[in-house]
C-alpha cells in the first residue's frame, strides 16, 4: 500500500459497482464547496457546531436552554434544503452518490453526534432542574468536548478518511457518572 498514490488510496475500498459513478460525480463537484474526494460538504457540520455553541453558553446563560431544547437533528439533505449554501442542490443530489466507503462511517459519526447531543440535553435539563450549576458547567463542558471530537472525525471523513470514533468510547461517555 505504501506505493499507492493518493488517487489510488482514495479509490481503494470503493466498490467496483460504485467506482464509475463516483468518478463522474467527483468531476461534477470540482470547483464547488463539496469535497471532490468524497462528494460530502463540510457545511453540514455547521448544524452541529450550532448546538455545541449553545451548549457551551448554557453555564453562563441558562436562559438559553430553551434554544438548546428546540434544536433538532437534521439529515444531510434536510440541512441543505434549509440552507443558503450556494451549491445546495448539487450537495443534496451528490449525497446519493457517496460511496459506502465514506457514507457509512459518515452516517455512523452523525448518529453518534445525535446520540451525544440527546444525552447532553437530558443531563443539562436535569442539572438545571436540580439547580446544580457546578454539575451543569461540567456536563456542558464534557458534552461540548465529546461532540467536537466526533465533529472532527466527521470532518476527516468528508476530506477522505474512512475512520469513525469507536462506539465504546461514546458509550463510556454516555454512562459516566460525573
């Protein structure tokens, strides 16, 4: 594998029945804000950066909690349908052509983010209800850090890595008693 060029490495693991379609779509997205390595766009991660920012604000501004509770997960396509992204139609269409090599770990990462956000919001609500501001600060900090880590993994996938965070690490966070 050391003698493979970057293009060969990128195509390695793409199923033969996906390869021609993938190559065609890579050419279609060139020059846009959609990765021509994976057909994914980092703009989708803004949806998650928004909730992280809100969670980080809660310890100092608990009245913002309602904004957090109003946040809901969006699929990749929903995000782009609702966005002002310049290439949103292309991003929506290209998603159906993302090879499983990238799509599955990407979707796994997004599911992990949504799982952690749900858990964080539940913890936050409990902390606020109990008036435990110290625990609220810790829970918000740890939740934001975990979500940031998974967002980084998703960002790596968008740029051509096929790595996903281990579910065991997420489960440890979800079951940890603070």
